[in-house]
C-alpha cells in the first residue's frame, strides 16, 4: 500500500519509537523464522531453498505493510489493537502451515495470508474518509487489500499446482502496485522505520542463537560445543557490524533524503533488499544447526554448507547492494564486499576438505575481520553503507 508525501520532515516524527504492540506483534515472526530455518536442517536441496524464499516473502511483505501503516498512522485505539492481534493470529497460522505447505496445510497458509490482507484493509480504510488527516483514495485499499485478500482466499480452494501459480501472480501484482506507486500519502517517520527494520534483524539473529543452543541437545560433545561457540561468535560479529555501522549508515542517508527520494530509498532498502538480509540469516541459522549436529564428521553435507556459507555470502552481497543504493563509491564497497562474498564461496568449493568446526571458524574469522575493518575505517570518516 503505498504512495511519500513531498512535505518536509518535522522534528517531532523523528522522536517516535516502536510501541509495545509492535514489539508484541513481532514475536510471531520468531516462530516463523524457526519453522523456516528448521526446513534447512540436514542436507537441503536447491528446491528447499527456493521453497523457503517463496514461503518467507508473503509474511515478510505483510510485515513491511503493517510497519508502514503504523509509521503513517499514530493510533493506539482498541480497534487498531484488535486488528493487529488478529493479524498475529493469521501469521501464526501461516507459520504453523510451513512444514507441510505442499500438502494438507497449503490451504491454511493461503487463508492465513488472506486474513492479513483483510486486516490491512481495516487499518487503511479510515484513511479514505474526507476528514482523515492522512487521506488515500478508496480504490487503493480496495484493490491492494480487499481484492488481493479475496483472491488469496480463493487460492486455498484451487487445486495444485495452480494454487502456487496464483500465489506467484498475486505477489507479483502486489509488488507491481508498490513499484508503480508515486509515494506514500503521509509523512514518513524515518527513524521509527530504521528502528523497526533493525528490530526485525534482531528477531532473526535471536532465533539463530536459539537454534544454535537447541542444536546441542543431540550433540553433547566437546567438538559440538566448540562448533556452537564459533557459531555464536559468527552471529555476534554480524550483530555488531550491522548495528554499529549498517543502522548508522541508514540513519545518515535517510536523514539527508526528502520527499520521493526518501520513499524510494525506503522502498528499495527496507522493503526489498532487507528481505534478503533477513532470509540469509535464516539460512545461516539452519546451516549452523546442522554443523553442530555433524561436528564429529569429516565434512558437512553440501546443502548445509550452502545454507551456512551461502547464507553469509548472500548477507554480504545484499548489504553491498544497500551500500551502493546509498551511493557509496563502488571501490569502497568492493573492499569489504569482495572478501565478504568470496571467502564463503571458497568455503563452499572446498567444503569436502574442511571439517564442520573449521568451516565455522573460517566464516567467523571473516566476520570478525569484516567488523574490525569497518571500525578502522570509521575512525577516519563515516563509511556510507558499511554493514
């Protein structure tokens, strides 16, 4: 749902923070991330990775829509609370359906997403009134929310494989409506949005730590413990670099942007690119769990290496794309992005010669070196887009 006003930003919106309901709302994504990362345990195939991305995008897309709604409309009424709590229930249904979405739970996944579209309609409909402070034409919520929700509900009763074709077409249509929109109908609260995206990154990192800890339940050995410890170091380095440099870079860049430029930056970096940032962390979590389980073996299954090292490569590549979108010089970005992507790729290529703990050690070392490089560079000057 989407169209940013050209009005200049005031000082007041920048003081906004996530409210308690938004934080509670995010908790349902802990369960979703756990279900998705669990699908990558063992030796996942390329089909498994494709299914993960396909199943993750609709709830991620809905989270972005709800976040934008909360960003535009400051409302703590009982009506809004009930709507968002209803959306949580719908998203919980989707999370529960993930393990067997290609089987009997597929219709519930579709109905859960349809429910979120109807909730979004309820959030946006008051803005269609003539007296609304932030006003949108009625056709926008009707087409983007109501029609989409009805079609998602219809897909629940559509036979396979046409159900999945309909899902893909509906997602493409929703994205197309966003891309062709001129902006948002109100003033965007930039720091609130940066905070919300950062909190979502915390969710997937936190779920990764949880997965890492629980993976020791069936692998209580010294080598498994060492592997889990190295995995925690890897996640800690990713957290440190993201929140010390990535968030600061986003705040600087968005503070300098106004009007449609700010809208496009938010759309591209928060809406699209952070899908891959968070998806890559979910992949890393799945790979780390298998690495702990397989700590006593000579090498990891190919799928586990792709989940772990490939997830880290995707993470660095996506952050490089965000940095370039922030107009950081290509040469400066390449300095950290090339090794950030290249080293995990080399690990994938030579994984058959590396024990599981050594794979994690190499990746954790790369993440620490990445962090130290960022800290060294920012002593001299801010590094735009540095993750």
